[in-house]
C-alpha cells in the first residue's frame, strides 16, 4: 500500500499535523465515496465547501485530510495536510497515487469555446487509424482503447482523470486526447497532468455565468497554455482574434494553423458543399467528408497535431480524409420521400449557432427553406438568450423557439428572455412551441420537399433535464420518428 508520505512528494504542504507514514488506499473529493484508509480533499467548490464535510469524511474512514484551513478541533488519530490549494494538491497527489500515468502517455489537451469535441474525437480516430492504441476524454464519452463509457462532465475531477489515465496506460495506450474546459482549468482538474501538447480552437461568448467577464474567461483559457512544459507544443488558430494571445507566455513550442495567413499549418478551402470539403493542406489537395468552414479549422488543428506528434503528413491526410465528426455535430439525415434534410447540431452558443447557420446558408439553393428549432439551457448564461434567438431569426426563414434543458428554471420564462432579442418583424416569423417533441414534429410538417431543418442546442444528448429530473429525449430519434409520419 502506498503511504501518505509518498503522495506528498509532488506538493509543498504549508503544515503537516500527524503521522505521514500511514497507508492510503483511496483518494476522494466527495465525502460520500470515502472508505477505510481514504485521503479526503476538502475543496472549496462553487456550490459547497469540502471543509464542511471533514467531520463526515473522518466518521466513515478517512485517515488523512488535505485542506486549506484545518478544523478547530483536531482528531489525534487523523493526519492533516494544510495546503494553499486543495484542488491543485488533489491532482498532483492523484498523479503520484496512480504512478504518474501521464508521463507514460502523450496527452494532448484541446481547449476553446467551440470545436473541442470534434477535434478530440477526430484525433482519437486519426491515431487509431494510424495504428496506435489511444484514449479519449470528451463531452460525449470517454474511451479507453476500445472500451467506451458515457461521460458526465467535459473534463472529470482531478482524481477521476488520473484514474482514467492510469487505466489507459495499463491498456497499452500511447496517446490520449482530451477536451479541457475552462471550468476544469479554473478548478485545477488538470493539475498533475504532463501534457505533450495543447490545441486552441477559438473563444467566443460562453460560460459568463461562471467566469462573470469575457476577459476572465480568456485569462483562464490562457492559463492552460501558460502552464504547458517546455517539452510540449502549443498549436493555436491564427485566424482567431485571440489565438496568438494564447501563446504569449507559454514555454511550449509555438505553432499556428490558418486558412487566411502564413502559419505553421496552412490550409485553403477549394470546395465546400454538402458532400464535404476539398482543402489544400500544406500543398496537398485532400477531400474530407466533413462540411463547413468551421470544420476546415477543426481538420487543420487535427492535421497540425498529427504532424507535431511526429506523424507523416501524407498518411495523416489519407486517414483523416475518411473520418466523420463527433456525434451531434452537424449530423445530417434525409427524409426518405420528400428529401427534407435534417441537421442535428450541439450549437448552444451564439458563435457556434452562427457558424452552423452560415454553413447551411452557403450551401443551400435559392429554393430551399431553412427552418431552425432552437432553445437555451436553464441555470446557465442568461445574457446569450436574446442573442441566440436573434441570430437564428436573422439567418433562417422560419424559427421555432422551444425548450432545451430548462433545469430548475421555467421554460416559458427562458423563451420570454429569448424573444427580447427579436424586433416586431422578426417575431412574425417565429413560432413558440415549448414542448420540444412537438416543436420538431411541427417543423417537419412545415417543411417542403428539399427544405432544411436545423435542430440546434442538444446534439449528442439523450435527455432533457426538467425541474431536476432527466427525461429520455434524443433529437435524432425525434427527428427520424417525425420523418416516418410524413404521408405526402
């Protein structure tokens, strides 16, 4: 059994009270998961403070408490480790507990507002196609070699990540590709991971309910690159307004990708239509199955990462040309008879929605009507609600405002806030159908032959959260079921 003293090697405690030669068989940030010989990390969260659960953790078997402020009453049988940041200590100590797994792997983190899931998934599938054993940590799922598990967070807690990395290393994985959310960076969930590289996609209006200001959101994203080691690479989107900002203080090797200006990885769009993209990438022409300029950037990021990890560019392009994106990202379905094109997309930020709408409008013909079904999540950034509605209205022929995941909020009130972004003329083109299933059915009935339906906001999700309860709901299932009901 590993001792507490072994786990203290990567950190610098402020104070130690008690015996550090004790054995530890479990690390926990949740007091409900504590058992005998556990070390409990008292982490200050956004909703609760782990320091309030120290006594409970001790009562169910914790033998060591890692905290920022020791309790007033000290238990003589317990060891207390006082640290400056318990969340950071959790990552560093978990890395030691699991044998420093990231040092046995090439871990690449992908951060940005949009494109993280697609980029990470493409990288996983690319390196699988190149013959490697790989791991994936993403919003949609976590994959250990070929074993897939549903994920509950974009980036899991620090201890769970280290355990995932250990399982990946034990399975013989050589590469791991993971989404790195701004929450994970700010909450130190990636502490203890030695990254081989970091990729930046873009940054737009999102998560201001958490970060409060856009400047703070940018600062947190930049921290990921600031903390990369000198042995890593940093790859950023040079066409993104704040792309080069991410490289300012990094010790990692600086690299860029671009469609518009000179860069480490240079691309040019030759064709963009509903059958895919044709790009010139570093002087090589290649056809890809993915659609849209935003996916051209994702593909460049993936290609650049492959090259920076030492792969042959011809082989990378050959494998990449046959891949499709992640579930719920511009997934297309065609109704059998009327050839109505349905598109399922996770777009839940103004910029992501604008990208999808711009792509559709570039590719559709004059006679094709675009009907957009859109909602906004509850208990999240409220400021984007009127912006989302206005963007959908400006770039679509018809709009149906509906519920997304209202969570604890009233769905009708969310729609009221969305409608505040619309002028009188726009409101005349809007239907308001709170029931999402009914909204999708209505859109299908309104569509004519060859029309396009965009069902935005939930993508890969297979539930709808209402008043704290998750109900099964899958946009794809509802769309395909509605297609079946067409009698014309």
